[in-house]
């Protein structure tokens, strides 16, 4: 997929995201329920990774929230159930333009346990919301039944430490008949790990 198609991201910005030799950039999410560390895969998902990292570098996730917990008991799509938690950037901040969808059939990344992926409503609409998978979620891959268009969602990283925190957030209270966490779980600081 040509990086020139990436609205709001120049080829230089996409290239800069993947300068680490391994192609992995460690990002640490400090939350009210503990610390989650993820490796962002700039080699296999360059557009989605560059998008996520520009939000990190601009400080737009610090002060944001995990707001959604999908689990048995809150899942409304009983035909294609999933288990994820979803986060958003800090309130009253301005985001960046939406990006093209990097399909899992192109990147080779899958929605396995701990996968980090971009939320979207339709193709090429992902901006800042991201989610973390609890357990393998193949219905979220390209060709899976969860997305209405069958194109799936864009995986760009994986949790390397803190899945216990992810599960704690998923199990937290929600509003009645809702997937919205009550209270929301704040991300106090989201930043690149120095030296990574």
C-alpha cells in the first residue's frame, strides 16, 4: 500500500516511525489500574503505526480513557461476539485526519490475544480510538464477520506486559445494559519507552 495515500501523514513521517532496527517501538500506557506496555509494529503496519505514534508523540492519549469493555455479559452482537477493551484520546483535543485501512491480509498481523488495533466505523475512517484483544479474535481480521464490510480492522501492535491490567479493565464495572465503563479508566501518561 503506497504511503502517499495516507491522508495527513507524509512518507517521511511514516518512515520515521519505523527507524528502530527491529521495526518495533515500545509504548507504555500508564493507567489508573496499572501499566500496559505494547510493541508497535512499524514494519508490518507502517501507516497505522505512524498514525498511532503521532498521537502518542503529541501527548493526545495522556489524559485519555479506556471507555469500553466488551465481554460476555456486555456483548450485544451475540452472532459474532468478541472480547476487547477500547480507548480514546484525551477529551477536548483535536485529532488528525483519518487513515487508510491496512488490512490484516496485507500486513500479516492478526487479532490474537493482546493484539492492539484501530477502531473504525467504515473503511478508511480510523483516527485515534484503539482497542486491545482479550483472547484470539479472528472475527476482527480481514474476511471476518464482525465488521459489516468484511474488511476487518488494522492490527498494529501487541501487548508485551500488562495483560493482567487489560483483563482488570475488561472486568471493571459498566453502566447498566452498556459496554461503557463506570467509571472510565484514565490513561495518566502514554509515551514511548526511552531507547526503544
